[in-house]
C-alpha cells in the first residue's frame, strides 16, 4: 500500500531524458514506492514531466534546475540517467545508486545489429532494476503512465468529433523517431494508411510530441505529451517506429506493432 503523504519522500528517481527511457523508469518508481510503502519523487526534463504526472505512486516531479537550486535530501537517490552530471547531482542529494550504461555493448548493437558476436546485455528495465537494487524477475517493473483531467479536457476540445464508441476502428500511425535508423520509411506508413482506409479503418497520423501546444490538421495530430497520452488511450492499436511514443502506448496497454 502506497501512502501519499505530504512529507518528503524517502526516494528520488532521476531520469531526465529521453521520452522512452523516462517511461521505462515509471515501473522502477512504482516498485520502489511499493517497497517504501509511500510515494516516491521523480525528476525529469520539463518536456517529459507528463510521463510521471497523474501516477498515484509519484508525490512530486522535479526538474533539474529545481533540484540544483533547492537541493532536497533523500534517503535514497536512484540515478537512471547515468551521466557524469547526473551522478554528481544524485550524490549531492543523498546516498545514490547509478545505472550501468553498458555503453560499449549497446553501441555494438546500434551499429551492427543482432549478429555474431552479439554481446549479451540486459534490457533497459533489467539495468534500471539492478541500479535500484531490485530483481526484475521477481518484482513487477512494468512501465505505467496515467491520464490526467488536463489531457482529457484538451482532447475533448481538440477532437470534438471523436465519439467514445468509434475507437474500435481507429488506428494510430506513430511516425518519426529520435534517429533515422529507428524510423520506418514514410512511404511505408503512407502505403499502410491507404490499406487501412480501404478496409474501413480511421487512420490517425501522430507526430512526435511537441512542447507547449497541440494542433490538428486533418488526420494529422501534433500533440503535447499530456494530450498524446489521452489520444493514444482512444485508439484500438498503433503502428510505430522505435520511438518514445511507442513506449507511451505500450505503458497504456495499447496493442503496438
């Protein structure tokens, strides 16, 4: 049972960027909150704060500037960023543990793919769990995000023609990724959209999250992250590149291809 006390949380979980990795950090935050029997604090960049927003096991969301100015003290700081700067900051805030980046092995996979001699590396969640002192094979660390009233209200204003009962025919295409090597070709997305429309599906083209506002242009949506969560929750499924929004959809339980 998590106690949402107003007192300072015992544990702080740091993950400043990127979007997908911040989503993966939510499962670790939940596991630690369960272990503490009270909510934990999270820290991220302002543009990714919506990942933690609305989660019942997160008491407060810090951004890096706030942390550096206020310097709150914690009994345990879990640094899931693993950079020189994040290590230094975490150590200043309390006893800290830092993720092992396994950067050389991960670089091999990015450059050469799944080929011999492929180095054996754990998944990101396994590495995060290890940093937090958790065993991911025994403690559930499944990522989770939550909808908020703000996001829900904006979706209703932005998409007044979306009814609650037509979501079964609505497929989202999550275009774009942080690197070109992670993207599915635009022509492939366009061809798939034509096939889906021909079979009677409503196709929603979703861009990577933008910072301060959301816009709609026909079937194409450019959404602030808070709103993206609520839009994804209204889809039957998504087809996606390897991207941050892919992790958001998965954390919402939306079938993802």
